[in-house]
């Protein structure tokens, strides 16, 4: 694709753009200095599948270390999956160079830390133009024209294009990161905690901006978050992760009205209330997340699960669909 | 447009604030080292214009003239026909006496300049071959400059390339390159230089090669360290996501991030290069004569020090010391200024 | 939950009156805290909320008398703790009060513990400074507080070093040090920002339990209204170095009277219902070294009036125990 025109990339809202199938990422743990041998594997992501749809947002929630960022990195081809495949428009990105090339320019990212996402030595206009320089065969003038349009899209203006990143506040930097992610008319944007590092009063600005842009360009988002309220506001689908696995995947309304997995329930009850009079079920999980180096047998959640049964520590639960699009991994269902 | 236009006021720093920032920088600038270094650079660049005499030719009869401000040493001697061996030099032969005074006769007492008076023709005096010390010190700056620039360019490039490769690829590449660095630190390069000179003869290129071998590991180490940090920055990942090639990432995103460090390392290394070049020249393994290098000049004047002829060694020695010290002071300042962690303390 | 109303008669342990803490910088005088007043009663939790840089941490540092001097200085006001004004007292006297009467848990659990001492040593050290008791009882007391903050198998973990513990555990050890000398007031400056939600829930519950048990008064500094809703009895909303609204937690949530409070509440997404569009606060707070003469929120306020720009609004009562500094309040 070497054009600015994005009409051909418009897809129906809800159309599946990208599918992750049985993705796994195991990081080897090695010992020894000269002759190193592998003593085990960190199962950062352990067999997960999901789909991203045009104009919709998949939220991924879970505690730190549960594999959210590793999943994002695999989706961005920054990490090679140990197993599993990513299908883009029906083609496997790891098998076909042609699919990979179009994938590269169709999937972009915004990361958490607005201070590390922008090269401090480049001017804003060069930062935003870089994806075009690499992927598109267009003139410098066309590039700059598009940079101005993108700056406008994210609520900045032409005056900002000649500045360096350190001249901006955190929220403005995140706007710049978003402008850059939009440069190639991507069809999917992976957002790894895009508002966590921002001040409360700025978060709403960025969340509203992301929603507006999705409306305009019909992109699919994969939004990684640890705050359920953010997910409720932003997402169409939610995947709850625990120790490298998706334990519950559901449309957002359904999840909040009818949280089913014991871990999802615990997360909901641990989330901070929005009002002092909110009645919350008190489920305080005991202990901490076990190490992904040697997860417990059976259901990974059983040592902390308030509903654990005998078979939970022996049998590994499988994914079940309990209603349209709502899947669970638990013996209770 | 879709976006809401809130929170977008970036106030650019006012002229007054900018001026204040510049002033703060200058105030901390080590003025004396910078001044001295500029002198050295100017001397090196404009040597042919600045030097009053040819640095490589001199009149023997004008040898060992002291600096302009020192007077001569006069003594009265008796003219004799012939000097016996081992006789104290309170006398001169008739032949020599006739050169000074055509009317001299045996048994006359004549005034002899055992050391001539300094003249403004040779501000810093002349050496044992009658060459102007000032001109030689000025040309010496040129040699030091030349050697430093060539060494930095070649050695620095090698070091930076190695450092980039080691830091970026890691693993075996890193292991191999860093072992090479360790090996270099264990080799006595001065000995090797001496051996090379004995077998191949003196030449500028041997020194430059040896000096390059000497400095690349420092560049490699520093750059590697920087790369190890920079390669985890999110903007590097984002460049990969946009499909940037490794070459593009290395040269657009990583290398510019190491430049501050490189400037500091280079400044400090120039001092070391100049010192080493002088050492090699002093040992006779340096720039071949009659090219004026500070090290060999110190060496030339060494055996004359005992006879009170101090100026041949001292001036180039001072030049070496002043240059190296200024470079170190300036390098320290640069490091403090360019290091963002220290900068925050301001 | 105990509300402010039922606490009205209990004893005031900490009373801050017109506190001003300024910093002298090269840009001018930064008025980080500029005239704040509040009372803290026994057993009560006061939340201080506001966006980054509004002076929350400087308030906390002033209460602990930990302001770096220079550039900082408490320029006026009084902090009456347990009947004594701690602003004029000497550093030596303050050192005795710190930890024993007023203690602190700060933002970053990694920097508040010394990596080279075991956690047992660090808790014992805190006890030793303030209590003149024999070594044996110090060790016992240290174990007791570590158990109190739910460190599992405390006997065997006292020899652990901070890096051997998870973030949640470390934060509990910091908590243990905070309560080790039974202070009357505990200041918690965003103690849970680095923790995961489930670990945060554990920690908040622990704080509440400890508070109930020893009738501790807590000042909870945060930018998260969720924490306020869960933990606090009363709330002070800070903006640009001043308290702009102050009231019981229900006053603030049900009847926010300052436009800034309203805007903040409307800008956070909610767990309990679908929000169509979040309110987004425009612009940025004014720099603290160059505050406007009028209301500091005027440049962002949706209902700004002419007099807002001309004169600073005095603090007015909205209802009993609920105040706001805004011209809109009559
Ligand atoms: N040592 C200091 N010297 C100069 N100014 C300071 C100093 N410490 C704090 N300030 C200023 O005081 C103001 C208030 O800072 P403070 O740390 O209290 O903010 P905060 O409300 O705790 O923010 P956050 O939510 O980010 O923790 C800021 O403008 C800050 O720059
Ligand atoms: N490059 C790596 N090498 C080894 N382990 C890793 C690596 N990256 C991530 N991990 C581990 O994988 C697990 C998941 O990490 P991550 O995806 O970053 O979690 P999060 O959900 O917080 O984003 C963690 O236990 C982490 O320590
Ligand atoms: S499978 Fe068992 S242990 Fe796992 S979540 Fe379900 S009930 Fe709990
Ligand atoms: S005083 Fe005026 S500007 Fe300030 S908050 Fe109230 S209405 Fe808004
Ligand atoms: Mg992460
Ligand atoms: Mg703070």
C-alpha cells in the first residue's frame, strides 16, 4: 500500500480483521555462564485466542505480570510467538512475506510511557512522518501535509510540528504518539495502558480522543488496562487474563452485568468503587499471583480461588462458550 | 474535527528565559581551559602564518639561544696558542679568539659569551640545531592536532561500530567484541609500537595505527553501554512496529542518542592520544625527525638540561601539559553539562 | 462507615490553620501550599485529592516538617498536633514527634526501605528511636507489628531483604514501620499507586482494620476518587496550592459545589454504570509561581464570571461542615 487514500481500507464495523490463535510465549530461563542450559520456561502467555474487529475495542485486563504486554508485543511482531498464529485478512503473518508487509503498515501501537515513546532528538514533524517515510512512496510535501492533518486530528496544530518532544506535557506527548500511530491509516492499533501514566484530569481527554478517532477511522483497538472502569468506558469486548491465560472473554455489557469467572468477580470486587455508597461484594483474594515459572497444576487460579473444588487442583479446565461470544475457562461452567 | 481541542497550550520559552539558560551555561564554562585549547587549535591550523621561522631549518651559529627575556652569560678568558687536554676552559684558542676579535693576541684577555643573549628574533630561543623553539612548538600543535584527528576519526569509527554491534545484537557478537576489548587492555601497546618502529622504521602511520588500537575499546565500551539502554526505549519498538530496518533504527534512533557520550569520551581521549603520541615520540618511536612533535622536542632537549639549556625541553613540555589538562577539565565540564541526570540538579 | 457528622464531637488531634509553604526558585516564589486549613479528628480519615502538582505532597511534607530548607519554607500558619504547635519547635524536638505521634507512608515502597538492611532490622530501628525498651521486647514488638500487617510467617521473614519481597509485601513493611510506635496520625501519600488492584484491595482493608483497632487518624493523599470513596470520611479537594472544597465524602460525591470538583468527578470513568462521554477538563492549572489574582481555576472553569478573574473567592459554607471557595456558592 503506497497511498494516502484510505478508502480501500474501510471495513464494516464488527468485521474481524485480525485473529490470534492459540498464541503461546515461553521465555527460557537459563543457568550457567559459559555453557548455559535451559532450566525452565516462564510461561508469559499460555495458549490464548481472540479476535479484533473493525471499529471495536478489545480490552485486556489482569494483574501485572499476567502477560498483557507480552501479548501486545506478539501482536506487534516485536516478539516471536513460541507457538500459535496470527491471521490477518485470512493470511498467517508468520508464513507469508506479503501478508507481513501489509500487516506492518496496518498495525500500529501507542505505549504507556509518553516520555519514552518519542525520540527526544527528532522534531515532531519527523517523528510523525517516519512511518510514511518507511512505508510510503510519497513526496516530502505530501508527507508534511499529512503531518499537519494528523496534528489537527489529535487536537494539536501546525505550530507544534517544529518543536521537540521535551517541549510538551505528558498528555500532549500521548497525543503525538497517537498522531504517529495514525499516520499509515492503520486498521488496528494496540494501546498498552495509554492513559495509566497520565494525570487524572488529562486521562478523559485522551480517552475521548481515542474514541472519536475510532469513530472517524473505524480502526480496531486492542486496549490493555488494569482499571476496570476504563475498560467499561472504552471497550466493546473484554478479555480477563490470569497467569498467561484468558479466563473470561465477553462482550463488555455482559461482563459487567454478569461476571462469571471467580477471578473476574474478585477483580470486580477489588476495583475501587465509583461512589461511597456503592455496595461491593467483599472478595479479598488471599496471597499473590504465583510465579509463571511453575504455575500450579490444574486450574492456575485454584490456590486463590474462593470457589475451588477438589478437581480444580487436578484437571485443567477448557474454554467453554456459555452464551454468544462469552467464553470461560472454569470447571464451574 | 473529531478531537476536542483541550489542553493544547504550549508556551515556548520566552527570549528572556532562553538568554538566562545560555548565561547559566556560559557561567559554568571552564573559561581558561577553553581559551588555552583555542590557542592550541589556532596555532595548529594557522601554523604557517603564525610561526616566525621555518621549524625544520636553523643556522648552527644561532644554536642554543635562550628565550628573549634571558640575558647572555659572559666570561673573561685568556687567549692561548694551544689547549692542553683536560685544561679548564678558562682559556680559548687563538683561532677561536680571532673569530671573536680579529685583533686578538696570545695572553690577551677577551670577553667570551659562553651563552649568547636572548633576542626578540627568537622569542622562546633556539634549539641545539639553531631552530626556533616557538615555531617548532606552534608546528608541534599542528602535528598533535593531526594525529588526534586522524586517530579519533579512525579509532572512533571502529569503536562506535563495534559498540553499536555489540550492544544491539548482544549474545555471541557482544561476547566476542567485549573479549577483544579485554585483550586489548592486557596488551602493552607501547612495547608493540617500539618493536614495529625498529622493524619497519619510524613513520606517522605506525603511530596512528597504534593509537587507534589504543583508543577504540573505550569508544566501544561506552557506546555499547548506551545502546543497551537505548534499545529498550519505546520509540525503538515503535520504529520496529512501523517497519524500520535495523540500519535505520541504528543510525536514526540509536546512534544520535550516544553522541553526547561520544563527545565526552572523545575530548578525554584526545588528551590521552596527545600524551601517548608524545611518549612515543620521546622514546624515539614517534613522528620521524625533523618534523616538530612536542614529544620529540622534549626528548631533544633532555641531555642539554644539565648545561643550563632548559628551554628546548620546557616549552614543548608545558605545551603538552597545558593541552592535556585543559582537555581533561573541558571534558569533565562537558560530561556534567551533557549528562541529563546531572543537568536536572541545576 | 463512620461519617463526619457522627465524629463532630470527638477530639481534634491535628489542626492546621492557614498553612503556607513556599519555595524560592529561579522563576520566582512557588506557592506550593498557600493558606490551607483543616481539622483532623481521632479515628477519622481525611482524603486530600487533586491533580499532579497541586501541592498534596508538599502539604504532607509540611505536616512532617520535612520541607527541604532552602529552597522551601513554611512561611506562615500553625500545625497543632496533640495540643502543640509544631511549626516553631526545633528540629530535635520534631525528630521525637516524627514517627511517634505522626508517621508517614510514601508513594514509592522501593525507596522508602533501605536495600541493605533486613526488614526486621528496619522495623526494630524505627521502634528503637522512639521507645526506650529492652532489646528483647523490641524484637517482640517488631514481630508483632509485622504480624499485624499480615506478613505471612513473620518469624521467618524478618531476615529477608526488601528485594526478596513483592511490591505488596514491601508496602506492608512500610506500613508496619509507620504504625510501629502507635502514632496518632498516619499520613499515606498514594501508598497504593504501584500496587495491583487485588493487592491494593488487601492493603486498603488492612489499613482500615488497623485504624479501627487503634483509633488512628489517617490523611490519605491520592488523585483517585475511587480510593476516596472507599476509604475516607471527609475530603479536601486541592487546586493550585489551596483547598477549594472541603466536606464529608457524601457531600463531595452527591453535592459537589466547586466547578473543579464537579469536573474531576465527571472526568473519571465509572465502574457502576455506562457513561456516554466523559467530561474533559480543558487547559492546564496555572504555574504556582505566577498565580492569577482571581480564582486559579478561572481559565478552565465552564461557568467563569467576570468577578472570578478580578477577585479570589473566599471560602464559604455550603452546608454544615461543607465549604467551597467559589463565587458560584452563595
Ligand atoms: N523542592 C522543591 N523546590 C521547588 N518546588 C517544589 C519543590 N517540591 C515541590 N515543589 C513544587 O510544589 C508544587 C506541588 O508539588 P507536590 O509534590 O506537592 O504535588 P502533588 O500534588 O503531590 O503531585 P503528585 O500527584 O504528582 O504527587 C509543584 O509545583 C512542585 O513543582
Ligand atoms: N523478555 C522477557 N524475558 C523473560 N521473561 C519475560 C520477558 N518479558 C516478560 N517476561 C515475563 O512474562 C510475564 C508477563 O509479562 P508482561 O506481558 O510484561 O505482563 P503485563 O501483563 O504486566 O504486561 C512476566 O512474568 C514477565 O516477568
Ligand atoms: S476451575 Fe476451579 S479453581 Fe479454577 S476458577 Fe474455576 S472454580 Fe476456581
Ligand atoms: S470562582 Fe468562578 S472561576 Fe472559580 S471555580 Fe468558581 S465559578 Fe469558576
Ligand atoms: Mg505491562
Ligand atoms: Mg505527590
